C-alpha cells in the first residue's frame, strides 16, 4: 500500500541493513501477506529474512504487524490483529507490558477473528473444504481484478500503471498538463488533488491523490482499490477514461 508492488528479498535485506546501521526500530506492516498475485512469487516476512542474515543483525529491533482487515478475511470493521516484537529492549518491553495490563482487552469478536486467522481450518477438519473453497475464490477474484485494472489503466493515454503484484490497490502515474498544474496552484491545491477533486465532482468516483503518500517531485499519481465487483469496476474505468480525455482537452492538450 499504496503501490501494489511486492518487496523482493534483496529490498528487505537492504532495509534491514539500513535500520541496523542507523540503529532504527524496524516496523513491518505485513497485513497484505495473503494478497500476492505475481506469478511464482510468495510472501517473505522481515522476520524470516532477518533470521537468515547472521548473528551480526540479531540485535535489530523488529516489530511486525498483521490483522484481520486485509488478506482473504477482509473484515475492516472487526478490529483484531497482533504484533510480534523481536529483540526489543527489555525496558521498552516492560513499559509496553505495563501499558497493556492497564487497558481494556480487544473486543471479543476481534479476538475470535484473529484466532481464526492464525489457526484456520486444516485438511481433515469438517469445515476445511468450505474454507478452502471460499479462500481460493476470494484470492482468485482479487488476482483477476488486479490484472484487469492495471492493464486497462495502462491503455488510457496519459496514464501509466505497473503490474499490481499484491495488496489491494493500484497507484498509476498520471500526466497532468501545465495548464492543470497552474490551475491547481490558483486553487491552492496540489495538482493531483485538483485532478481527483474534479474527478469526484464530475463522475462521483473517489480516488486518493498520490501526494498523500509521498511521490517523486514532478510526478503525479492517484490510488484506487481493486475491491469493486467486475461490473462496477468496468463502469468506473469507462467513466475514468472518458473523464481523463475531457480533462486533458480542457487543460490544453489537443
């Protein structure tokens, strides 16, 4: 999130080395570990890579997170999840444990959902066939949506979208002409904010401006999800393409 790209093992190693050299605590948000769509690619945790890099990195403080709001569960309204702390300073652990012991526990439904996520039905369990069918159906549907959305966005003039390798989002690069950038400045808006507001006003489609996530200066993006059903997705993409052509024309592109 937001790019839909998957970190290669090399990237993870570089991040670990950087955090170790700078004495930083590494916070690994791994809630999309089930959402991997790239062919012949699998999720690799920061913990696994860290443990394979030798004793010189054994003192790196790592906190990894997972929750029920993503993956194949996708229950955003049910607040349940966990964090694993590795090599965290004992004095910090003491404060954290004191804090946790003084607050109310997570809601019951959230605890149950987290337990089910960690310990799903296994082969031989009565519920396993139904579980496997539903899990496969959800992840297959998301993989199809990822391919459809990235390829379709990439066909629209002025929009470039990389393959969505994982998670639940597309983060395409959009071309914004000088006239649009100047108009955005007049309205005290970022260029991609201006674009997304115009899109919302004219089509009812709500995208998040890329500036909310950080982007290279002079580039512009928006973030959208891949969660809508197939019919709705096609309608959104049709309206987006029509809007984008009109937007470019209105802002000086013939």
